[in-house]
């Protein structure tokens, strides 16, 4: 017996509504280095995606997470896969500067906004048609290199030697260290390079020590950055050691152990939130994120990398409702609207800082977003910045 036409029509209408609802889901693609040399960055980033809101602006948020295994080629493959197969509205990642730099062309070609978890300003500067699709939550190298120079000068440092990764991250950070050291009349005595996969940096460290620097700056990220500190400790180096913010997690501190005791790390507020004054504009948000993250993943597990990822949830909560006024998720129009909305995020407190983005500034952080921490007895502490 043939079903009444009205019932058949009703089923079709219902299916159409279901299809429309599915298309309306906001899809967030993620590619992070959950394995490989940079896993100490990528794993907490992956964890933090579970703390993002499941609904924004009345639309369900679907999150698709891929592992690029700390490999540049795989990061690009993941980017293309997320766009072509999952039709994502925005991509988060990757964990490192080299990986994200490699993703720029693919993302711009697919006209899909990317919110990177890497630090280098090269990702967003100089602003051009391709970089208009790239944003990032981490502090730029200039934020941290300037703080190192300020702290070093206040503590009587006259000479600095540098050892960093032999890749885009290491070179970008060196450029900023040199720039701000010059401004503080601090002389660079030597520069050395090493690979994140190296097992020894003995030759490089011997060169550094021969130049007799007052301080050594290590430009690396994740647990591989501990290698030069260990080599310096083995040779009894007694000067100051500075890292960049790419080591801001407890896994690094645990691995480096006593060899990093006393080292300085310019970082984000979340690592020392308990020690910040109540007047600090991001203390409340930083403490809240740390509480929620450690409630799920364990005591002392919060890191700057998890915080950078958690902040993306706040950015999307601010930008998505604005983009929804212009277009539906899953469309090129929505992706463009989301990019424009991100560029107009203003006065947003995050666990990293107060975000004020613009068409020319795709990170939106100022000097309030940085603090100088010191590793003391395996713990993160707020460092003395006065030199008194």
C-alpha cells in the first residue's frame, strides 16, 4: 500500500532539516605534533582541545584531530586532508614554526583560516594576501626576546652567546635576540646551531664557552632544548641561562632536572599564575584554565602549549557568532567571515594575555602577556626582574 503523500513529504522535509543541521555544524580541524621530537608540545595541545566548548552560537562544534608526528610534510598533508575531506571551517596548528610555515600556501589556497600554535612572527609578518588567513595564539619571539634583554641588562649581563635549533624557529628567535641585545648594548659573542634530533652538542658548547659569555640563550622548543643546558652543566658553566618560551611545560623541567635549575624562561602568565598580583588582568583567566586542565589531566600538567590551545576556544566563542550573521558553516563565505571576525576581536581576556587583533596584527598580544619565570628546584617561580 502506497504511503500518503503528505507523510512522504514530511519524511523528506525532516531529512532536509537533518541535512541542514549537519551542514550547520562548525568543523574545527586540528593538526598537532602529538608524537615525534615535539610531542611535549603537541600532546598537551591535543589534550586542551577537549576543553573547547561543544556548542557556539547555537551550532554544534565538531573537532577533528590529526597527528603530524613533528613532520613538516605530514603537517601539509593533514592541512589539505582537513580541507578536502572534512570541509573544516578553521584549522588549528601546527605545534611548530617550520610546520606552520609549510602550511601557509595550502591554507591560503583553500581560503581557510588557520590559528597556529607556533611562535614565530614570520607566520603573520609581513602581512600579505596569504598571511591574512593565518593567526596565532602564542607570544611572538619579539615579546620574549625583549624580556630576556631587559632582564639580562638589569642583572649586569654584558655579553650573550646563543645556541638554537637549525631551523626556522631557531633562526627567527636569534634575529630577535640580536635585535633587542643591541638595544640594551649587550654584545653577542657566538652563535651556534643544533638539530632537534641531535644526541650531542659538545662541539657547539665548547665554542660558546670559549667566547666567555655572561649568559647563554637557548632557542629551542620542547624536550630537545634541554640538550645544550645539560652540556653547559657538565662543563661547570656558572653564568645565566635563558630559554625561549618553547620549553614552558613540566615535562621539560622533569627531563632537564638539576641541569636547568636556576634557568630563566620568559613565558605566559599561566605558568606562574598563583604568584601574580590580583591586579594582573589575566590572572583570573589563567587560574581558571589551569584548574580545568589539571582537573582533567592531573596536577602540575598545565603548560603554555595547553593554554595557547585553550585560548582558541575563547577566540572562537567571540568570533563565530559574528561570522554566523554573514554565512552558514561549511561554506567559503563562512570561512571568510570567520577570518574577518577574528581580525576584529578586541579586549578579550585569555590565559595568555589581553587580545586585540586587527587586520595587521594577527596575534593581538602586548607586553602585559609576558612574565619572566625561573626554574627553581623543579618548580616554576616568578623571577626577580629588578636586578636589585
